[in-house]
C-alpha cells in the first residue's frame, strides 16, 4: 500500500474517549478507514512512571512522535474488517495497566472525486480559454479531513456538437497534452466536452474508474 503523507493524504481522525483520569484518546468520528494511515493522538499525564504502549487488534499501529513524554501521535492502519479496538497501556517491567480502550468501526476508504485542476464545478460552463488553462484532471477525496489527492492514470475526452462527435482523445496521465489543447480550439459555443473513463491509482496495483466530468462551452 502507498503511505499517504500529511500534504497528500494522511487522514486525521479525532474521537473523544476517556477511560481514566490519567489518559485520553482523541478522535473525531466513530470509525477508521481501512488500509490507510489514520492519525490519532493519545494524551497521558506526564507524571506516569511506566512506558506507554498502544495496540490495535485489527491491523497495525506505529508510533510517529512523542512530545514531553505526554503526547503520543500514532499511525493506525486497520485491515478490511468490521471493527478495530485501540488499547493504551502503561508498562512497568512485567506489569501492565490498561489506561484507555476504545472500539471503532472500520470503513473502506471512499473513491476520490475527479475534477478539473482549476475548477470545482461538475458540470461546468467554461469558455475555451478557461478550459485550456485548467491544465488537467485531479482526483481528490472529500469530507475525510485534509485534501487527499491520487495520481490520474488515464482519461478519455469526447467532444460533441449536438449529437455529432467533433473529436475524441485518449490521454495518459492527468495533464492535458499539446494534441488535446490544439483540439480544444475546434470547440464553439454550446459544444459539450466529456471527460470519461478517468482512472486513478488508489494503491499499488489498484486503479479505479472515477466519475465523468462534463463541460459546456460558453
């Protein structure tokens, strides 16, 4: 799987759960995303004596950073199961004390939404100049935290005038090619441009077909 870094795709999930006065787990929803790095923070009183250890019963968990021996940031990557339980322990030698424990639902990561690089609309009404200056297509996850983008593998462009095809073009990658930009000059007011068969790389070895994008030329 591809690790999504903060600028591209780490999911920040914050739930609030307190299992004792000395420890709390902070998250913002009752579920985690499967096969993706979910970032969460554990707060422990700095006066604790033992080592803080955190476990997950479904998937993997990795310590990212520690601040002042009281703020612990983790990556949790649950597998495609129904639930995952996160537990926090204070370990002293052979003894361990459960400080906090919370069970979360696990959901599959939703597919990203394809859009023009410079436009949020779909369908859109654009003149030819604005269409050409869009540069290409991007794929973003929405409503899951910071914007998360995925690389575009390929897409197909179909241009129509009424029911007559003006041109069609297959493009590799997400950027408009010189050939496609030249064909955009054939467009006139009222023509429709449809970006379809948009494929994005969701993970290593897995490409998904996303939504189509429709443009009406003004």
